[in-house]
C-alpha cells in the first residue's frame, strides 16, 4: 500500500467504492486522513463500513470540512452530465481528483525522481503496459504494475529509487490527475472512443495528450504518429521543447523509432540502427503488436536498458491472457485465445496476424457485425459460429466455409479436428469472437478461460514454448 500523507489531518470524501475507491480509502487512512466514503451502490457502502470507514450520503452532509473529493474513474466527471457528487464538490469549491493524482502527489513529496512510466492510447494500452513491466523486471527493476490494467495504484508499493511504477491510464483516469508528471509518458494512438464520456473526439484526444504533455523535466514523451491526432500531438510537444520520440509501424522516420521488415529500427541524424527483432515472437504477432513493442522499446531505451536485455525481454514476453494468447499446440495446429476481441476492429488485428485460420466467432453481436472484416475472409479456412450472432455471421460469411456450432465446446472440438486434418503447416484455431460474451458467459475472461480449458483437455496438446 502507498500511504497518502498529503492529506494527513484533513477530511477527504471518496465516492465510488469499487477496487480503486476502497484502496484510496485505505491509503488515505494510513496516511492520517479522515475518510468519508460514499457510493450509489448500497452493497459497496456496506463493504466500506465493514472495513471500518465512516460512510454517508454526501447529498445530506456539509461539505465545509472536505478538502478533496476522490472520485472513482467510472463516475462521470463532465459528460454526459457531471455526477451529482461532482456538482456538490464544485459548489463547495472542493477539488475533484482520482487515485492516480494521490500517487503523483506522494511520489513528488517522497521520491520525485523514482521512475514512473505512464501509458495511454485508444488501443494497445494493456499489452504495452504488461510488456514494459516485463522488460523492466528482466532489467532488474523492482517493478510495480497497475492502474487501469487491474491493480489499483495505491495498492502497490510506494515509489523509491530502483522501483519503477508502470501504470496504464484510461482517459477517465487522466481527467482526474491534474498534476500527472511521469518520467516516461506514452501515447500509442487515438481513434474515436468514449465520446459519451468526453463529448467530442477532439476533447477525448486532448485528455489523452495531457499524459505526454506533462512529462516531468528531463523525461521522455513517446508518441505513436500513425494517426493524425497523435501526429499533431507530437508536433505540439516538439514546439514546446519536450523530448519527443516518434513511433511508426507504417512509415520509416527520419528521426524516431519505426518498424520495418520484422525489425524495430532507430533513426537519427541520417543514420539508422537496429533496436530489436520481432521475428518469431509469437506473443507479439501483428502490426498492432509491433506498435506496442516499438513503444515499449522506446521506453526501455529511455530508462537506459541495454539492447541485449531488451531483445531478451521481448523474446520471453508471454503475452496477455485473452489477447492473442497462445494456449497450446498439437502437431501442426496452434491454438490462440483472443477472447478480448469483442468487436470487429479488435478481431481484425487477430485475423491479420495469421493466414490459415479455423475461426471461432460469435456471441452477443455488436452494431455492424463482421461486415468490416470481409477483406480477411480469404484467410479463413472455416468458421465455427457460436451464440446469438451465429445466424447473422453465417449470412455475412456467405461462401466462406462455416458451420453453426452454437457452443464453444463443439466449436473447439470441430475446429481442432478440421485444422489437424488439413495438413497445413501453419494452421491456427483462433477464438476471436468479434462479439460480447454476455449471451453465454459473464465476461470475456470467463469465455477465454473456458477456451483455454477445452484446448488443454484435448489429447496431445502441449504448451507453446
């Protein structure tokens, strides 16, 4: 835990008592603050009370003694309308902040030069965060990973030299962190997302920009420049005198780090050199993962990690569960769990990574279905359709070989049989549903875990090494 000492002797309201909210309560109390906890969910309030915290309906108390409102990131700050607790705080002149802001203040007070890597972007945040954490561990750092990727930041160990915090940040979290100042900031990409929470894509992009714009003096801002929003961000940071490292996986760069023919290259002053090779690294297949790896490599270089350690770290990266996760191999057949592919855009990354695919797809359909994936249909040897979307997807696939398997167990059995019988050298049984899981599974993690369990129960399946 990171005790929050900056509010010692003061009273702080905490609204939103899920994982990060309750962690904030504990951290504030450990640092000497008095906490008043609240939530719209009665069960969460009861849990906080059981943990020993004062709870109250913040609509019916005086705000005169509160010095801050610590808001959970899932609670609306600005759009579609501010949550009532935010309005109450503004009326009382009380600042509204999040748990990562508390971390930043503690770091600044106690270990301002401790390494802090913050990662954001519309896509690829979690893989890049996990990869950087893996690289820093390989390099010998005491690595603390958290934020949007799972572990609440205040549940980690406190900042100190030799210990690096690698923190994934959503736009919601950035919005609640006004003094965000990482030593290394990464903006992977920006595409339209979360407009319901930010109003416009321009505001969404501006929030993302704060993470790299506010890197501390002497730090490094790493920006993927393969979309227009991020190219503009990099140019603005340059004009502001920031140390900017541009990243591209689409075009060579005169200055920066780019991906070409399976290699990550660094260009500067008319010269270029190899940073790392990605060929044969199954956990980093696909152009989207090349961007993740290039940004992670730039972060490693900014931290002084050697090229040898970087290459070894990339090769030993196991990948993330449910995201292009290699769960087993049987003879010529590789089994890949991409249950996180809950929409067509996400599944496009997976389909683009293989050429002989026995594709398991379906679930609770989303708007547009799989019509945007038609350019990948030539890669599909056969599709195995499950859940509510099965009939719809069958219609879209048209002449592509397919069957309606209905359930995941039938799909895995049939896909494994057909892939093995194909005799193809690089056959892949790919679960990338392009659908939500809610028709058959509570979440994509449970769906992915079931796929892994079914595959590993097949005779002769061995771990991928």
